[in-house]
């Protein structure tokens, strides 16, 4: 009875984690489109509007100053790279999420491989530029990888039963 409840809870956590990855993928596609359709001048104006009040209160605000600096240094090449990166990242996630939610066998190992590669890249980035947000994202990705692994093991066991 307890084992069955834990299996249901794990399956529900798997579904929630995978759906969240899908939402993340859609947001990345939207971000990609926004980057491709937005001029650098518009980005700088938007950043200025979003940070003016904060900088008026505290001209040394680290986050606001960092965002302003990034917007001022944004090159067209970097903007296009970010858009392409977000598009590829989001599209891959959406394809994997559809496969996982449909229970397609190929999607489990593919998702494990891709998400593990993403985690590896995030760990590389964390080694050079620690970030609380990236630590949290990496931990969540690791949890989703473990849930996918568990779900795949159960799916294989279920398919292999005579």
C-alpha cells in the first residue's frame, strides 16, 4: 500500500516536472522570438524604464546596475546568438516533453542525455559565475532527471512483463 502510494506520488512528480520543463521550453521560444523581433534600442529603453526607479532610490543597486550594463554592452551578434540558443533549447525541450508525456520509449533516454548535458553546462557556468538562480535551476533539473530515470525504469519493467 505504501509502495503504491509512493509510486503514484513519484509518477505525479514526474508529470509535474515534465510539464514545467514544457512551460520552460515555451517561454524560451517566446524569449527567442522577442529577441529576434526587438531592436537593441528598444531593449535599452525597456531596461531603462524597469531600472530607473530602483536606481533613483539606490544608485548603487547591484542588480539594476548589472542589468543596465548588460543592456548597454549587448551586441547584435550576442542578441542573435541568445535568440538561436533559446530557440534550440526550447524546441528540444518541447519535443522531449511531448515524447515523455506520451510515454514514447525513445524519449526517456533522449531526455536523460539532453538534460544531463544541460546540467553539465550549467555546472560549468556555475564554476565561473556562481548564481543562486542557476543553482536552483540545476537542482530542479537534477530532480527531473532522477524522476525521468525512475519513470523509465518502471515503463521498461511494465513493457517487459509477459
